[in-house]
C-alpha cells in the first residue's frame, strides 16, 4: 500500500485524476484531500472522492462530464463501465 498522487482540477469536482497507477488499498492524495483507492486504476484515470449515486452527475473541470450508470463508492475507479458520457452518443450510433 502506498500513496499515489492525484489532481483535483476544480473544488466542485467529485473525481480526481491519478498521475500514477493506483492499486486497491493505496491512498490517492491531492491538495486538500485523500481517499482510499478501492480498485486497480491506471494512470490518467479517475477515482471518485465521494459516493456518487446511480444517475448522479460526475463532475470534472467544474463541469458535468457524465452520469453514473451504477452507484460509485468513494475510491472506486470512474470510467466507461460505470459512467455514461454527458456528450451523448452522436449521430452515428
């Protein structure tokens, strides 16, 4: 178990981005906070810093980036398996 660095872009964000790979049991740390990492998470991917309910808004850069398609616990990996993009599917789908 180790500390892994993360970045929180905006104070309203409910996710941080890991700047190095994280493993379950590590602690993600950023200016002003920390959260235990619940999953193996690749570098550059997001981790929830609070619980996000099913259908809840995922916020990064101070703006909504998607909706949770499953309940996400603090520390869990936030990616396509549990978030639907706020941008929509586009004309080709």
